[in-house]
C-alpha cells in the first residue's frame, strides 16, 4: 500500500505577523509505522514556502491503524550549519556566605560600657557562634552554543558531558587559570535528524592570593574552593567582655577537577 500525504482543507495558515511563521496540517495514510509517516510527510512538503524555511515536522496523533495526522511549520530563514557557534555571558555575580569582613569600619560602644568588643572582623557574633552574612560575590557566567554533525555526539560523548558537569578546570581553559572555570552542564537537541545543537554553560570564580579573613591571611583560595573559619572565645580586657575571634582558616576542595578540554569546544 503506498503512503499518501494529503493537505487538510484549511491549507497553510499564517500564525501572526509578529513571529512570521506558517503552518499547515496533513493526513498521512497507508502505513502503521509512525517513523515512516514522519519521513513521508517530511519528503512531501517543501523545504521553503512563502519566503520561510521548514523548521518543524510533527506527527500529532494516530487516526486509525494506517492513518496519521501531522503538521509542518515554516519560519524565518536561519543559516545554521555544522561548525557554527554562538556565545553569551553575564557578570550578574554569585552568592557567598562570609563570616568575616574585609574591614571593620566602626565599632560604637553602648552607654556605660568601657569599649566595644573587638571581634577581629567576625560578623554577627552571638553567644553561640558567628552568623555571618550573604553577599554578592564576583562571578562570570557564560554559555556557548555549538552545532555538530549527528555522528559526533555519541553515547560516549554524552557520558563525558555528564561526568564533567560540576568539575572545574584542571588545566588552563578558555583563558582561565586552574581552578577558576567550572563546567555547569550542557543541553542538546537534535535538528532534523542531521545536526546536534548543544549549549554549554560555565561559571567562573577568581582565584585569590593572600586572602584576608579577619586577622588571618590565606595564601591561596582557588575559585571554587570553600573557606571556613574556626573560632574560640577570648577575653577582651578593654571591653570587659568575652567574644569569639577566628583562630584558623581552612580551604576545602568541595568540587572535583576535570579535563575540560574533553568537551571539544
């Protein structure tokens, strides 16, 4: 039985001047296989129509054992080919919780107190601990979209994307020093069964040399490391008060490193 594609009675419909797209509905008869129906609909409809190019072929539903309803859409012409790429970025910043300040600007004592206690930059000191504060921290977020031949994106490559997600660069990558650039994941879609469109996301934080945390200077904090402080109670004789002060700073690696060159971009 031959597969027959027939345009429905309503013909092509212009779907709004704003987005400038055209669509049309079709009946596909003569096959019980949805993929055969899709291929027949794709082959029977023009690649360009009314000044637009075909950007979508869909089998919407089965009508009976050998009949299908489908639709085709045409949109503005875009020249995307294997090897093309696009880029975007923002510096909106990230969030960080800090327990010590860069500097104590002032400390004002209450009436009747000999002096304001000196907490050596600790923020939000209470009898039970140090509360700290959330701040906007420098962060450079960017993403790249690349187009690949369908044969390039193998199962092994998808696993590579999966395993590298959340890893920071073990070597210099895209101009960023070791430890600064983290791969935040990728999303991909297959275009017309012939080309993959994949968007890669990155979050970059600066490495800091001689980081001052209260009275302590940390030699190096890589961008995606975490710093925490150990406090103890000390007596402030001038203020006649027991307070908490940082006595040690610890730099912890909390994310794995990875060879981001394996992304292939």
